[in-house]
C-alpha cells in the first residue's frame, strides 16, 4: 500500500471556496443571507487573531461578518 500525503490546508481551502461558497450562493438566491457575528470581550491578542482569521474565512465563503468588541 502506498501512503498518500493529504494537505489539510488545501482540503480546507477547497471546502471553503467551493463547497461552502456554493451553499452560501444558493441560500442568497432564497434571500437567506448567512452572517457570522462574534462578540469579543477584552483585548487578548490570541482571541483577536482567532477572530480575524474567522472574518477572513467568512469573506472567502461570501458570508457577511460583524465583530462586536467590548
């Protein structure tokens, strides 16, 4: 048996930019607009970085995002 190396980043990117994006497009056609809303409390750099990454993924998938910082 030959081992096959799978790139998790490539698989995730494919899911995000094709599968998820197509589902979002179909929902938009039905006037359903998915949106990511994050409530961020405090100023921990790790949390802010995590949320920024989620915002970036939302944009790639065509999902609106909003971050409420407190």
